[in-house]
C-alpha cells in the first residue's frame, strides 16, 4: 500500500482553515519518482512485489481507512524495504497535497460504480436524447468523447451546475419531470462513460484553488441569502466525495427555482474556488467519537510513550490531528516507534477505519490520557 498512502503522508491540513492548494498534474509527475514504484504497480504498470494499487480504485476508501491500513501494513513494509535496500524519498507538504490530488483524480476515494447501471441511468434520465457518445445529436451539444469535464471532478460539478438553466427551460417547455440523480446514479454514469471505446483523451485532472477566492465567489453568487453563516451546508458536505456533491447540486435546481432564487452560473475556475472554500479541508475531518477514541488510545498503550518524557516521544496535547497527519507521523517516526515498542514488549497497534477516526477525534478533543 506504499504508494497511495505515501501520497498523503505529509498532507497536513490545518483543520480550522480551508487554505489548500494542490494539482494532480504535479502529483502525477511526483508519483513516478517515488521509491515505492519498486514494489507496487498501478493497473499492471510497475513492480509486482506488492499488490497492484489500481485494483483498489473505486473502493470507497476514507482518509481514516487509509491511515489505518498504513499503520497496519507499516512493519511489513519497512522489513520489505530493508531487504531490498529501498529508501523511499521524503515529501514536503506541497508535494503530498499534489499527490493526493493525483489519487483523487484517479477516483481512489470514489464509491464503487457499475457501468451497466450507468448505461441504464444515462438512457432513462434522458441524457442520451441530447448527448451522443461519439458524434453530436443536437447542434451545439458536444458528444461525450469531447467532454473535458469527464476527467475533472470539479469541472464536472461546474458544468452540471451551469447546464441546469438550459435543462430547467427544456423540462418546463416539455412538461417533463426534472431528471433527478442520486450519488450512485452519477457514479454509475461516470463509470459507464469513462469506459467507452473512445473516452476523452485528456488525463484526469484535479486541482484545488484559493479558499479566499472561494469566499468571494460564495458571496458574489448570492449563496448567503439561503446558506447564511452557521447554516448546515458545510456540515452536510463534510467527507462527501465530489461526485456526491455534484449530484446533490444537480437535484437542488428545482428547489432553488421554486424558492425564487435567481439562476447563477460559474465562470471557469469559480467552482474550484468555491469548493476549496467549503469542502477541501473538511474532506480529511473525521466524525469519530472522542470517548471511543480514548479507549483506543489506552488499549494500544499510546500513553506509555507519549505521556513519558524520557521516551523521547512527543506530547500529543495541544496539537491538531487528521488521518493524514497520523500517517505523516508514522512515516517520519514509525521505525523508531517500532523499536521502542519492541524494547517495552508492546505489540504494534492495529486499527480499523472507525478506530482511527475515533482516535483522531480523541486527540483533537483536548483530553489527556494517563498511562
């Protein structure tokens, strides 16, 4: 699991802010320089020592799942690297952000989809009546194989939002129901369209913009008139994939029209800034239980080192944590942790995704565990 998890080793996010910049194109280049390529492959390209990480795409992983998997796999990974004389390169925070963007573009965090269901939804929702797959059906409407947004989740959300005005006019003129899309429907449609014989030729793209610009977009588009400060909007999209958000925004169109909201469109790049402001930093926040996390902390004897100054382990009090920061700590300090735990006859901790989420919540709660 080295490659994918190394991708977010230093993705250290300040949980109180959404200032985050990342670019999948830079991440793809960096991915090719990592030592983990000596063990792992992606879709058959690379070494065969470890599992093919491409087989893990579309498995609905969360940050907590990734952090837990990395912790569980770490001792075996370090042993394999020592045997082969492999030294993995280090990553600064920006590089880790870019790698995360690359893996997001590769749909690593998407829920599983089904192409057969996607074809059915594409036909039943009426998409196929206007959108040809390889050739235009209607003048001025690009066929699917020319959809650049198909490989860019933020651009897809922007294109779907901007398309709503035309669709509202068409459904009203024809007196037909609005074609609602669940997150699963859109996921299935994307899997279907991305596996066509002639999909868009451009590589997947994922970029995160400037959160300050996103605040300006949020205000300029009139969003505060319904989503005032303190509204549940940000909480509702916490931890959601962009596919889920795009589907919810699409289904939101009739409700906005019924409420008399003025139709607005996004210029290129504005959706990126808006989602950076509302969503990007939140993606790594976990909604675990501090009480359950305390039990995880104590059961794994974390306090034996982290509450003992003589151990050399840092105090965990007063710091902000996320699943990515947990992986970062593991990457930098894990081998020494393993040696110290062995000397104290303490078993290496193993977590499932829920336990990792709970542990992060506990560490962020300000409580102080005792040995």
